[in-house]
């Protein structure tokens, strides 16, 4: 079967298609014939290594979100049948015609949810909803989302509205994304590419998907007793005394902790996301759909943060 891997560290150019045997599902796994695979910024960053000459073991097959059909059921797995539609997270080997995925990381896709929507929600939706809940958003409160046009951010602004936010502010580094974001129902736009730009009135909750200096500016945009949720994987320089003086909170969010330690919350969020999609309250956007041999181009788009919504690899093309 065809699978995208990289054999050395570098930019998108290191990705190549290899021929490997079809995987066999092990204990607790399902074999998925992949129709769509999602490209995420954390995975894109893995191609560059750790900056010291090391990184993930080589050759490495990038992981990510997948949607497809169950083609084999591994030992110890119950409640699944061959032919079912499934969406989930593959730790590696997602850009492939077939991938073995732990059943715990997969969900049956309900009727009424298209493959592309399922791909967007299975990770990006979980991160967005989990971050909003970590920020303890209350109906009527205001929310600012950085990286608002990305795969997670564009879902976060929609979910904030669906959860009753009274004011939703979208922050991006590219003014050209304004029409896209206004189409999602945001109230205000902030350009963090302008170092002197006005971020408007303070907000109750900031979801930071960018980090660095943007995170620091997001903290300044918080009102007293506000909450900043860091889910960006980059971090930033936070002065804990500033938090204390204004009664603010900084919360770190990583979905892995929900999966491992609060599986009942993860499952509840999954059900909520499916229903939001069926009701039309959340509309996952696809920026580009590329064939498997377009994986390098997909990485370039995501790495440049040019995407409006999700970048997808279509394994049926």
C-alpha cells in the first residue's frame, strides 16, 4: 500500500510516498481503509526534528485524523463491524491507504455527518470544545480566539457562539481572512500582525492557538478574573504576578489528558459535536483537498498558516 513518510528532517520537501505492507490490526485495534486524512500544524512541525539533529524515529509516517471504513477488527475489540464508517486519531501512518488505529481513538460516524465534517470535528472540534470548557465559558461572556481561521480556531469561534457567548472576537495574523471569519458569525476581528493594533474591549476568555508574543497580547486583552487557555504547543512568556494582580487564570489544555483521564468527558464532547454538526450549529470548513502525492503542498499550506479551515488529503483520488 502507499504511505507518506519522511526519512530525514526538513521542510515539506522531505515527504515521500513509500510502498509498505498493509498493516494488520493488533490487540484492541481496527484496520481502517482511509478515505480522508487531516493535516495539522503539530504534525507538520515534526518533520523539522527537535533542532538538535534528533526528533521522531526515522523513517516516520505522520499521524493525524482519519476517516474511512473498518476493514478488519483486531483481537479484543467489540462493538464494531466490517464496513462501518469511522473517524479518529492515528498516532502514526495517517497519510496512507490503510492504517491500524486503537479502537479507543475511533468513533462511529453517524448518518447526517459527512466525511469531511467528521474529519474536522474528531480532533479540531474536540480541542476547541475542550478548551472552551477548560476556560469555563458562561452564557453571555465574551471570547477571543487567536489563530481563529485555522483548523481548530474556526471551530472554536462557532462553538463559542453555540455555547452562548455574547461576543466573539477572532484574532488572526492575516487581514485577508476577515470575510471567511465574518461568515462564521464573529462579532469583531483583530489583526495581530499589526503590533500596534487595538484589540478592543477586554474579554472574559481567551483561547490561544498561537503562543509567543501573541499569547502575551492575549493576556493583556483579558479583563480582571478572565481566563486564558493555552492549547498552542508553543507557549509564551507569562508573568505570574500579573495574573495574581488581576485575578486572572492561565489554563493549559491538551486533549490527551481528557482521553486518558476523563474518557467520559471526551465521549460526552464527541456526542455534542456530532449533534452540533447535524443541527448546523458548527460547519467545519475545508481549505483544500489534495491527493496523497500532494502531501508536501498540504504541509506548506499549514506551515504558512494560509489555511481557512482544514487541509485534507483525499486517499480516494
